[in-house]
C-alpha cells in the first residue's frame, strides 16, 4: 500500500470518532466535569483579601480547577492588600467583614442580610470607572465555597457570566447523608461496591477519594455525614475508631461537612463498662457524657449521634421499660454541652404488635410530642412503611408540631431495582415534600455512595445523590429543574432536555411494573430483588408480601379505613375523610387504603383487575420507551457511558417483564379471572417464577 493510501485509510478510520465518542468517561468526575468553554470570556484572576482558611482555599482550588479546564489556562491568584483593585474580569471572594474593611460596597453588605452562615451572593459588578468583576460574597467562609460552586455551575450550564445576580441560602439547617456502611467495609443495601471508608487503613491513610467526596457534597450544599450503619456496632465508640472518624472529620471539615456517628444503644453494656444500658441509670448517663467529651476532644465540631433503637431487633430504652424520649434525652444531655444533636429514628415496628405495621411509628411517637429535649430531632422515613417505590407521606409529618422532624429518604435503591434499574428519585422526593415540607426541619438521605468508579453504582444513580442534595437545600425545588441541571452538567446542555425527559418518566415506570395502584412490599424476601407476591410463610406477619396485598378470590388491597386498620385516622381529618371513599382516593394510593373487589369500576371504565394488568403493561412499555430514547441520544453521549447505560436499560427491560409476568401469574392464580383480550399471558407457570432464587444478591448481609 502506498503511503498516501495508508493516510487516507487512517483518516477514514478516525473520522467516525467524534470528539465526544473518543473520550472514554467513566463517571468518576460526577457533575463536576469542567470542559473547555469555547467563545466565552472567562476570568483570568481569582482575587481575595487574605490567603484564607482551609475552606476559602478549597473554594479557590475548585475555581482554579474549573477555570484551568474550561479556559485551558491557569488563572492567576491575587491576594489584595487594602485598597488594591482586582484585575478586570476577575472573580473576587469576600466575606462580609472583608467587604466592610475594604470600606465600600454597603449595598452588597445589605444583600448579605438574611443569608445566614451558609448563604452566598453571586453578583456581576461594574464600578463607576467601568471595571467589571464577579463578586462571590458571604457572611462566612463556607458561603464562599458554596458560591464558588454556584459560579462554576453557571459556567458549566452556559449561563451568561456577566449578568449574574443570585442570592441563595439553604432552607434547612441539617442536610445529612446517612451511610449504612459497616466497619468491615460491606454496605447494607449498598450496590456501589465496598464502603468508601477504608476503615482498616484509617486514620493514617487518607484517600484522595475522601476529598472528592467532600467536593461533591459541598457542591450540593450537603453539610453532614453519618459515617456508619444505623445497625451499629459497639466498636465504633472505642478509641481506635474515634481516631479513624476524627481523621475523616479533618478531611471533610474544610468542605463544611460535619461528621456524625450511628451508635448502638447497648454500647456501654456490651463493652462491659456498665452493668446495664438503662437510660435512667446514673452510671450509664455518666458513661455517655464521658464518651461525648472524649469524641469532642478530637472532633470539636462533631455533629452528634444517629440512633436506631427498638427497631428490627436493635436494643433500645424500651428493653428497660423506658420511652424513646427518655432514651433520646439521656444521649441529648451528653451532647448538649458540645452543641451536638441526637437524631432518633422513628422507624419502629414490633413483631408482638398485631396492629397494622403502617400505624406503629405514629402510635409510638405521636404521644411523645413535646417530651424530647431541644437537641433531639426525630428522624422519620418518607412513608409509613419502608422506602417503597410509592408510599403516601408518613403521618408523623403533621402530628408532632413541638418536635423538629428530619425527613429520611433512601437514595440507594433497595426497593427500586438496585443500581441496575434507572429510577430517578427526584420525583419521589418532590411528591413527598409537597405534602410534608412545612413539617420538615432537616433531611437525611441513605447514601448510594461506594467505591465504584461511578460512585453510585451507575451513571444515573448519581442523579439521586444530586437530587437529594438539591432538595435538602431547597425542599421546594422542582424535580424536573434538578434533572435538567444534573444532566446538563453530567452530560451536556444539548442532551439535557431529552435526558431529563427520560428521567422524569423513570420512577413511575418502576411503580407500574412493581407495585401499581398503591400495592406495596411485594419484593423477594430479604434481598428485596424481584417479585415475590406469593410469599406468606415468614415468621413475622409484616415481613410477608401477602400481608400487604391481601389478595383473595374476591378482591385485593389493604383496608386502612375505619372498617379496617383505620390507619387513615392518623392523617389530617379533612384528608382522612376524603380518602375514606375509594372514589375520592388518588389511584396511586387506592389499594394502600382500600380493599376492593376485582370488578370494582375504575374511573377509566375498566375493572380493577383490567386496570392492574394495564399498569403492569405500561410499566414494561415505559422501559422500552426509555431504551429507545437513550438509543436516540447516542450521537450526543460519549461512547463508554452510553454503552454502560444501555446495558443497564436492557437488564431493566428484562426485569420489568419478569415483574409483570410473575405478578400477573400470581394474581391470576388468586383472582381466577381471565386475561382481557390483548393482554399477553405470562410465558411461564407461577411455579417457575416461585422457583427462582437469588443467592448472594448484593446489599444484604
Ligand atoms: O429498609 C429496611 C432495610 C434494612 C434497614 C432498615 C432500617 C438498616 O431492609 O436493611 O436496616 O430498613 O431503615 O433501619
């Protein structure tokens, strides 16, 4: 082959590889992908009054990182002495005190009023002499870091950078991730590899990943992290582990992240340092006070304790006939001198209690309203059961006006197809917050973060971490806006509208193929993978799917009206009244609150049986649609991430079909009704679906 032919061939091979396809992205950068911005005038200088605290340094470093990548050139750094001027077009970072000291900008100082310790102001400035610059101002250093991330976001999303005027402050004070990470590095309900915390190597080895974790969280305004599983171990409160937690706290502190620990109620007893764990025993209270003092000596800004007590076999104050409030208050007293808090979980249900499981947290906690110490926050799951694809809001939001309540969402997808299914949870969070927001004083998110390169087990699961953070900052934010923002930063502005469209349909698809019309908790035993509506032989009644769907030859659904468990009475009277009638109950909660005959007439004109089948089919169809939409996006997405998502969507398509087929096979065996014309019969017998087993499913100890 003559040389020019080879050249032509080589060029021909290269041509189909667009720049986007050639780049092999693995998702590690999350939404903090800074890419060359062509044709945009970017700041060439970052200016500040003093070299600053580690937090200000973190802000400067992030701006440098972003500008270096977006402008292709390192910005200069100027520490301005009094009276000195920034270069034209610079980014200027200044706290309120520094603004005051520099003598000018009274108007700016006024704009900082009401922004609190964490808010920021981002403003394009033009001085009388025509000099332009961008001001990032805040009352405290952490606001400067949040403002720096906000500026970088504006640049990433292609906003006009010469007309910025944004005042922003978080609406909730506590915005906290809950890691269900065990000390052996496994993660309960984790689908993203091992725990990010390499406990064994800590405190001496501090992985770069911890800093990248802190950057990602700070970019969303998340300001706390509970390092270990709520199913906690006594060892976490021993000296070596406190030292490990302190090392992490040191790394995370500049980014505004406080460290908290989950503690096991019976720790002093199990460590053989007390003879009981009774909260009213003075020796026990003293032990906790000493322990708190010990922690604060090495973690001065320690956030406090998260506690799962008398829940799913965990010990608690009720073992000593004390109330949750007595238990929480004893710990709160130990933390109060250091300004720490107790986040006491309300996720309780007891096997010996025959009442509807959905009622039990309310029954235990509502009477305790007003009995908790001021530094106790009661942490309530979003719904009365357990992180299902859809639940009505937990009735405790609205029933404890004297107690600060923390909303607990699951970011990891224990019940929504793990990290292999695409389900954008922004819509789930938004739906819940719409009903609960006035009662929410803080937000906790069960993290989906692990040591996988994508952090969250899949590219799209990163969006759930993102949405949680955004909604913790502003519970009134809209899921669609968040999806657009995330997709614009994580993929590209061009692809964002289509990606957001796909995300917005994804969670409803899961609801449709798993648990339509208010059905719930039909997943496989223990691991919660796949359908198992037939299971009815587990030791505790409320562990059985049959307990929840109550299907028999005449009908289906859980009667939670006055003729049944009357869980409805736990809601505001007007709502309870309206929903006591199935015709006034939103279809998405129908079988949650009502037991209805199979031939019940739905508003669509179909029978309940036919409607149920239609939902399963539309769930499967929606996943097929998501697959097609993703396929159409191929030219806009880098090859590796496109293919990784496509593989997962193919798995999801199969799993949706399996859910649909197994559920129909089972419910038909109960209803004994024929399938209406056009509804495909499941390809296998019910026995086949029942015979499937999944040893070693992830996330389940
Ligand atoms: O959803 C259930 C999970 C458990 C979890 C528990 C809880 C940490 O199946 O794995 O335990 O909730 O929230 O405490």
